[in-house]
């Protein structure tokens, strides 16, 4: 996922993500939690999606999530719902 995508999900500027990557700054604790949730989610998605497909999954409405957008759920602190949906996808269970 590109830095600009990460910035979009976390509601920060791309330059901020760049500073984090360079070790020149560190995210606020709440933002860091969202970042870690995003990384974990992307890792799980990589088990069955190519990077481009995983990126699209993050930004598109998902039926398994009641037509909600995963990126917005991360912003709302609802990562547990995302992980449950990814586990359903992994197990081949679709609601």
C-alpha cells in the first residue's frame, strides 16, 4: 500500500507518513493503533489477495461488512469487525 493510501486511511498528510517511515516523527498513540490495525489487516488479506486487490478491498464497500468501507471502519476504531470479515473470507463463509 502506498504512503498516500496509508495517509488517507489514517486521515493524515502523506508527508507525515513519510516522516514516520524515516524515523523523524512518530504517530500519535491513537493513530499508531490504527496503523498497526491496518498493517495486521493487510497481512491477513495477503493470504488470498494480491497487493492491488487488497488495496481495493480496503477502499471499496464490502457486502460482508454490510456495504461499509473497511478504511472507514479503521478510522472509527472498528478493526475487530474487519478481522471477523477477513476470517469469514478466509474460511469461505459469506453472509
